C-alpha cells in the first residue's frame, strides 16, 4: 500500500509523526480525504474530527481545533490549536464548558465576545460528539 509522511502538530505537543495510508480532515466546506501522492495544496481546517489510517491500517480518530494542513511532495503537515484522542477528553469538563458557552451566548455581549462564545460552544460540542461516538 502506498503511504505518505504525516506530522500533526498541536499547540502543546507533536500529536502524530509517522507514515500513514490515508487522512481525512474537517475542512470549512466539508471533509477532505488525502492519500499518497495527493496534489500539493494548503487548506484551512475546521473544528471537528480528523481520521488517520496508519501504515498498518489502524484507524486513529482525533478531535482537532482550527488550523491548516499542507500537502507537499508526499508529506503532510497539519498545524492545529488542539488535538486529542476521544479517550483523553474529560466529559464532565466538556459539558461544563458547553453550559458556560450557552449561558454566555444568552447574555448581551460585544461582537468579539459573541464569536468567542460561539467558538467555545463549537469546541465543546465537537468534543462531546467524539466521546459519545466512541464509547
């Protein structure tokens, strides 16, 4: 099977570095699949679930924040705010964050605060969705 090199870098750690068969990333307009020898490109990544199929065929599901992906010469570099496995997510904290964000959205706030609250809610929802899917 053809493989390519993938490096996933979050703000706090290098999440993954190695060869893989396929990668599916959440883009702004839907999911994008990447396989070996994909056309060179740069794309924005939306908050959501990223799926990696490593060189042995093992599937790894990752909850990612916003960021960018670059495909160049059969090498993919993914830079994201956060990257976590569903089993690393504290469900209680994610629920509390969701409730806090919903409460902030109900209050009168500036446009900047509104977008910040909206982003917090989206992150909490994607984390909760991933944990419920893989339990």
